[in-house]
């Protein structure tokens, strides 16, 4: 076990290459996780981006990655890029491991990419540190930091004896890398001869464009609604307060199951984990699985009718009352304060 | 069709789960071990297919300590036909790669057309074991699908990605991982609980599988470096609304510079 003082020791980045898998989204833009993972890589070494593209389409995305901090970009072009889920990514990262001997390979812990981490570990005989929320460099190696059991514990892990593959929890890393003027771009055409085939992608239906609200992951302020808001219409109360606070909207699983809120807004054990400066819970009892996704927030405010609701055990400020009476008054007073 | 459902036993999320600060591993003494909720949902997906296709055989498979038979009994009482627990003292402390190797060997021995798994277990949020099994077996994996469609020749579903909702499909044999949106697990009824007592539940060791695995065998492995508990949090003021609570709350937010 590492001693506590060692754990707090300042970590300084090494000169070692750190591979970062960049998910490409529509029209070849890098996904929102690219900046975060390149930032994470810069905490412990020199970020090298790996991105896949259809033949001839790689150059554009590679250029954008320099601005996010990639010193080098490995572009893997393949006919299969948009046709097979994950396979080109696995092959590209495996090639990158051979070419750069990186200290770590960072992969987004997303539905789309975490399987890539697993397949890669088998392909290159590595091991995985799963769901990291931080990275540090110590004793000549990359250490992954984890938030365990809903933040009740923090732990650290690493890999011994082979390639170190780390999946990174979306929205957990605030560090951003210095922009790189002209990253070195390596383009390779990949043949998928090795390993298991991926699932075939039959169709992509683009999500409706997100509104002006901030994304839930990584948001500074989150207002969440629970079953206590009673209906999809009642859930609008959480949205109204969120808009006044410039906050992202979250929900309990009960609110999602009841259809008041979209599934991607679920906060908790099996939803999104958030660590905002302010978390406001409206009509959420605070079941242990909900708390697992938000109890690490810096300040927690809860409004609930039930004085015995467990959410009050972790609230920095609790109001026992009807959200439909309290919240409109709160909105009114915030607005009065601003105009006054 | 033969479907293997990978079922994991985890510490109850309703309890205060703890890490052993010496080893960084789960402290098994403090939480009740239960079938992971996502494993029950996964079993439900398999059973719905079996309900519609009587010639389906569903085998629940778990790797874990001896008491993981509890999870497999639950799977049998939900409706699985048989169950296999891979358990061996040398497997204690296995990392995800070791776990996947063992499960892949079990899947091979059973000879599954389709392997169903949960997308992420509630004890680690790793979600990489099923993809590793697929790669080891040389078959495709559907990661994190909300709804699963199973036919005699393929499995398909929808993956939520940033680029959009991806409709994906793979020919069998394949591995598919389901999210908690995939199905609501059924409650075992009395008849099934009684029937489950007569269903085969086998226990296999590594020598039964003819492989070597576990932390001592691994040339590459992930290791814990440290573990710490978060300091206890003190709750702040709790006011009962008498018409002034909103004002007090806004005062509080202003004092914290949050509005
Ligand atoms: C394996 C597992 C994973 C889970 N994962 C998650 C997860 O990721 N996220 C999650 O949230 N849950 C999760 N759950 C579910 C969790 O146990 C709870 O069921 C859920 O969080 C309850 O949601 P809720 O607080 O909105 O509903 P309830 O517990 O029903 O609470 C509603 C609250 O609203 C209050 N209320 C009612 N009317 C009003 C009003 N007018 N004004 C103010 N207050 C009012 C009530 O007093 C009550 O406290 C999980 C459960 C399991 C077993
Ligand atoms: N020890 C295990 N025994 C059986 N299934 C497992 C085990 N570990 C992981 N799985 C399967 O893989 C899924 C994801 O688990 P994990 O990779 O641990 O997040 C689980 O829902 C199970 O279906």
C-alpha cells in the first residue's frame, strides 16, 4: 500500500507517449471526450491521438486534434470504419501500441468504446484499469485513480507486466492540454485481418440536437428531479430552476422509469456520476443508489416533503416542503436579486 | 438455441459497501452478496426468448467464490435450465483479464450460440469482461444495447453513442451486453422455486476446464496501489417551509456564491 503522503505527492508529467482513442462523430468531428482524454494524457505524458476514419477522410479530424493538445495523430483509415463497431479502433490502437510503446492507452468509458478497451487488452496482452477519474505519474509509471462505491472510497491501480489500458469516466477530468500548432500526422491504411469481427453498424440515427442547457457530465451545477415531481409536466419545474441557474438537468431512476425524463439524464449507480459545485435535488428521496452518483458534489441542496428522506443526511441545505411551492419562490427571489 | 447468461454476484447496493483498505479489494464481510440487478435483467432477456421459442436452453454461468451458488439458484428459480459455477481458490483476486479467460473457457465448454451479459456490473463499472470474452472466442460483441432482438441466426440492438443511436447486429455466435433498459426481471414464482431445486447446478474447478488462471498465473495484470475512505460528511441546516424557506435557501446560495 502506498502511504498517504506519497499519494498526495505532486505528479509531474513524463515525456512518455500516452495513446488516446478519439471517438469520431458525424462529419468527422472529434467527440466531446477528445479534449478531456487528451487533457488526462497531458497529466502524465505526451498525448498521441488515435482516430479512425473512412479512406481519405482522416486529415480534417487530425488537424482539429492538435488544437486539443495532440502532439501526434495516428489516423487509421479503413473501409470498415463506419461499418463495423470498434474493430478499426482496436486494430489502430494495437498498431499504436507497437509503434509508440506508450505508458498508457486511454479509452473513453462509453457504451461505444469500453468494449474496445477490453478487446484491445486481449489483442495486445495488456490489462485494464477501469473507470478512472484521475491519473498521476509516480515511480516511473501511470497510476489510475478511481472513485469506488459512489465515491465512498477512492482507490488507485496500475498494470504490471504489459500494456496499460485505462478507461476514463466521461466528465471526470477538468485538465486540458496545451494546443499543439502542427501535430505530426501519421496516416495508415488498416486491413482487418486479425482478431474478432465487430458488430455490423446497420444504421445511425442522429440524436436530436441538444438544447442550450449544459451537458450533465462535467456540469458545474445540476438540478435533478425525482418521482416527487409527479409527472412529465411537473418535471418542468426542475428544468425551470436549471435554466435560472444555468444548470444541467438530471433525474432519479424513478423519474426516468416513469417517463418524466430522458434515460440519459439518470444520475446514480447505474446512471451518470456527477461532481458539480452545486447539486439540487427536487422530490428525490435519496436512495443509496441515487446518492452513489451525486454525493461527491461540493454543495448539495434538497427540497423534499418528507422530513425523513435520506437525501437530507447528505444535504448542506435542506428544505422540508412542497417543491411546487418552494421552487417558484426561489426562482422569483433569484431573479429579484439579479435585477435589484 | 443455447444461450449462456453470465451472472455476477456483487455486494448489495442497498448496503454500505466497503473496500478493505489493506488490499483495495471488496470487504466481503460487510455486505450481503446478491445477484447483480443487471444479471437478473439479462436473464429476463434470455427467458423472454425462451418463452417464445421452447427449444431454447438457458445456462447461467458465474465465476466467483463458492457462495455464488446463491446467485445461480436465483437464476434457476427465474427459469434458467441449468447453471455452472466456476470456482477455485486460486482465482481469488483475479483481474478482469483473468476473469474473462476463465469465463471464455466455460463458454467454450458449454458451447453457446449466444452469450448474454450485463453492460456494467454495479461493483466496478468496468464493463470490459464481456468484450474480452468475445475477443478470446473470436466472435463479435454488441456492447450496451438497450433492446435486444434475437433470431435463429443473429442478435441485434441499439447502442447509444455520441454520434447517434447505432443500430448494430452480429451473426451468431456472438456476445451481447444489455443495459438496465433492456428488461424488467420477473419474480420467481413458487412453482419455479421448487423446480429450481431439481435443476443441475455444477461446480467446475480450473482443472475441470483444463486451464490455468488467476493472479499467480498472470504475466500481465492490474494491481491495486492504494485505497482510502472518503471523510464522513456532516449534513447542514434543514428548515421546514413556513413560507420563508425559499428566502433562506437563496440566502444560503448567495453566501456560498452559488447564485
Ligand atoms: C441496482 C440498482 C441500481 C439503481 N440505480 C439508480 C440510479 O442510477 N439512479 C437512481 O436515482 N436510482 C437508482 N436506483 C433506484 C433507487 O433505489 C430508487 O428507487 C430511486 O432513486 C428513487 O427515486 P426517487 O427518489 O425519485 O423516488 P422516491 O424514492 O419515490 O422519492 C420521491 C420523493 O419525492 C418526495 N415528494 C413527493 N412529492 C413531493 C413534492 N410535491 N415536493 C417535494 N417532494 C416531494 C417524497 O417525499 C419522496 O422523498 C437503483 C436501484 C437498484 C437496485
Ligand atoms: N465473475 C463473473 N461471473 C459471471 N459473469 C461476469 C463476471 N464478471 C463479469 N461478468 C459479466 O460481465 C458483465 C459486466 O461485468 P463487468 O465487466 O465486471 O462490469 C456482468 O454483468 C456479467 O454479465
